[in-house]
């Protein structure tokens, strides 16, 4: 169900919203590093008072938020002044109330009398990208080994890794987990096919190098994945003749070889420590930890792959996207992860476990 967004800019409504929600709920300051828990002190004469213990220099504007079941309330504020005891005075600019119904039940795992759950082998796309950058020699050797197998069959060939830049249109395409593609003839693109239409509009029309090579008339490209989940590169070939499906099959095999090479040389190193699960649902997993250095494994909006360890050491590999990083009391950090995919057998086991709670 799409979210319903209500924007309030009339100050006459601010006081009721602050006292109905921010006074009664848990309030967070939204920052680039995550959401920090703060305290709402009051609202009067068009100004709001907050206790913010973690900020040394308040920016000119900021956003605070408060969550209740099915609704998140955001308030955009302008800084006015800082007072004693970490108190800040700010002026509300607007409030947004975002409502979306939850159709899945969230289960708390860390409660008394319940078996604890953990996640292991945590790795994110940013860790993968950083690992390639830090060990270019192994990456280039792997690239060379696969490139040699392509030989001189095609007019051009290319192997690209995510650390080479985020502006690459093909990398952006595969990063969104879109399918591998075969374009047999640039002059006969089927615009009714969403993949071919996407290629024409978002890739070919922006690739002036390919456009200027008049001999090139076809392309096949496949993604390179970490554990068949996180895309971190692609293999691309172009030719002056029509390509058929056999080329796509060959490239997919080479892609799997490339992933296996990286695994064999242990280029990507997941987090060694098991992390505690705070809550789970059919669509998400909450993970908590104290070590601040682990935040680098959970950048917001990034892919994170891990194994969820159920009772009896049953392990479920899953791909997730980090939706929030929240700093709680007692120096606890929580990563909220939305489940993107898992294989069918893992899904069955996970669904059965949820039903047992």
C-alpha cells in the first residue's frame, strides 16, 4: 500500500501535533550518520525546545522524527539558539505525517524467555566496493583471466567493477538488480520489451563511444554477483554481427567463474562476529550492536547480505536493504533491514519459523 503523506505548514496546528506525538513518543534527530534519540521539552509561542546531548554545532536547519504504529511524523526545524543543559530552541517550519499500514506482524526476539537469534557473515555493497579498491591486483588478475577467455571473438569487450565509479549507466542498471540482457540488433530494438526499451533509453542513448562505432550493432551484458545477491560488476561484449542467446549463456558462465575467483582468493571479508537480532517480520530484520565501527557494514539504502541463524543453527541467507540506523540508549545501535530476497527453500523455513512465534 502506498504511503499517505500529509504536509502541515500552518503554525496553528503545530502545538497539538507536538504534544500528541512528540511528547508521548520517542523522538529522534535525523542526521547523515543515523537517527539519534533526543528529548522533546515543550512547545510555546511558535518555538520548540529539545534536549540534544550529541550535537556540538547545530546546523541552521534539521529534521526530527517520531514513530508510532503505522505512522511517522517528521518536523523540519530552524535553529534559533542553544541554552544550558544541552537544550536547544528551534522554530518549526513544516510537519509531514506519513501513514502506511503494516500488514505484517513484527516479533520481538530479545524478550525474556525467548531464544535469541543472530546474524552472521554480514557484508554490504560498500564493503565489497572498498575491498576491490584496496586489492586492485587481485581484482585485475581476475578480470584478466576472464577477459582472456573472450579472446578476440567480439569487436569489443569490457569487465567493470563497482569501485570504478558510480556514474556508469550499466552499473546503475545492474545495481538495481535488473536482468541480464541481449540486444541482437540496435536497429531492431523491441520497445514493447521493457528490458530492451530500458537499454535504449538509459544506456545506448548515453553511450557515445558505442554510438560512434558504426560497426557495432549488438550487445550482451551480464551482472557479476556476490553470492548471487549483491551486484558488484558486469561483463559486456559488443559485436558487428547479430548475437544470439548462446553468447548470453557464455557470459553468465564467465560471470559465475569471476564470482568464484573472488571467493577463492577471499577478497571479500564479511564481519566475523555474530550480531544480535532485536525483532523480525515477514519483511524485515532488526539488528542491534554496540561497536560503532560496525556501522560501516550498514550504510543506509545499501544492500546488506547476511545469514540469519535460527534455533538449532539453521542458517538462512538473505539479501536486505538498510532502511534506518538508529542510536538507542546505553550506546546500542540498531540497523533496520528490509528483506529483498531469499531462495524458495529459505523462504519456506523462515515463514514456518514466523508462524511458530
